[in-house]
C-alpha cells in the first residue's frame, strides 16, 4: 500500500529525541521555549506550543472569550475539530459556503451570514492553500470581530509574501504525523495580539496565574500560584519539542519536496478533462498538505475503490461538517452550502508525502487515469 500520508523521521530527529530523553526534562523544559522561538521565526508571530491541533483551536476560542450565544462562521469542508471545540463553549456554528476551486471559505458567503452575535470568522486553509485572508481580514475589521485561521494544513505557506500565522488575530497549527512537519502529536497557536496569546497560553496551562502582580490572594509565599479562570493541561513536552525543533530545520526541504510532487501530479493529470486538479492562486506560495482532485460524483466511489484495490491509499476530505449526526438537532438542511456539498461528492485526495518516488507518482496517476477512462 502506498500510504495517503506519512511522516519523515531522520537520524537527526531520532538523535534529538534521545538527547531530550537523557536530559533532566521530559515535560516542560528549555526545549519548549526553543521550539516556540523557532516557530515564531517561521510564521512571523509569537507562538505557544500545545498538545494537538484540536487543543490549539480550543485555546484560540478560549482566548477570544467565546460564550454561549456567540456565533462563529466556519466552512463545512474541514475536520470536525474546527467546530467541535467552539461548540464545547456553547457557541452557535454558522456555516458559510466554500469556493469550488480551493474549497476555502468564500468571503462573500461570510459577509452574507454575519449577525450582531458573530464573534469570529474561522478560515481553514484546505490542503495547505491559504484562504483569502486579506478579504476576510477586511470583513472582520469592518464588523469588529475576530479572524481565526485554522492552518492545520498550511504551516510554511505564504499569502501575498506573508507567512501564514502573521495575518489573522489567532492562527492554529497541527503537527500530527501526516502534516507538513510533526511532533508526533502536537500543535501550536500564533498570534499578532499579545493579550490573546497570553489568554491562550494560560488556558493551555490549566489557568494558572504565576505573576504576583496579578494575584488576588496575597502573602502566601514564593510558592503561590492561583486560578482565576479554568483551563486545561495542553502542554507539549520537551521530548516532543525536541522532535519539532529538528523537523523545523527541514521544513523548507519538506516544502520543496511537496511542491515538486504537486507539480508532477499537475503534469501527469491536468490534461484529462474528467479530472479537476487543484488550483494554486498566483499570490500564494503553498506548502501542500493534500493533493485533492475532483472527479465525476457518480463515479467517485468506483474510482476510490479501484485505487484502493491497486494499493493506493487514497482518502476523501471531508464530509460537510453539518452532515455529522451531532448536528442533527440543529436543523442544518442538506443543500445549505451547495459548493461544499458538490466538492465533497467529487473529491479524492491522492497520496502526498515526502517519500513518494517518481515511480509512485506515475503509478498513482496512471491508475487514476485508467479508472476515469474505465
């Protein structure tokens, strides 16, 4: 089986983790700060590390003070964590349709569903391709609401020359093994707003207040720390930050490799009218996480099954989020976001990872073309 996604672990990665295991720190130690500083250099904004991309989203929503009755606007084409972590605060999820070429949230659709209760727009960089951040930034500023970027797919991507992480109020990242770099499990939050980042950090560290200038209880002694608002333990340990630091040193190499794979797929597949290959806008420099193609909806299952039978680990990303049974009592109708539903009905993600060879790419592409013809 050619896997759909796969991590790349070098000898340097292994050595870094072993060195961390042999140090005095396994949980929160000096490598956490080093990793966060390395992330800041890459994404252009201060960062904190957390235990997963889902944790990063949860912290982001905590940082903006999301409450019951607030609304957040999200695209349907995303992993359910984008909505789930907001719903856990009691927020109402409002879906805005996507653009058919990128599967990213459509700014015009966002503008159409803003209400006085809207707290934030959440843009998801599907496949690694940044959303239309300038347009979304303008809408957020116009209405005095937050812009959150779910960049689980897009670390290392650039939007109009600016790194993903430096534009939205808060940006979240995932370092799951299939992503563009990994810490095994892990994630991060970047913010251009120091107050939001402080709130996210505090929420991710169990709400603990350690600055004596903020204490409401005084005179307890130098050991004292206190909680003003509840948080959770979302810390990323030193040993995983060691892996992340080592991976950061290769992120540009990973990006070049993924770009090369993307270009080769484009060469092999773009001449077939029965296959719609992904778009890359001229003003973005994408660190590709997925290679999503669109095929005829009636043929999608046959094509998907045929590729799997040939040992090609294809996937589908993603079922429109409001189709999940958890949302059944909220009465989101089928047809709510027609572009998203069409995209889902036609989408297949081909393998995209560091270890694909030219032989693999030719086999995958030839197999897909054969299934389409068949």
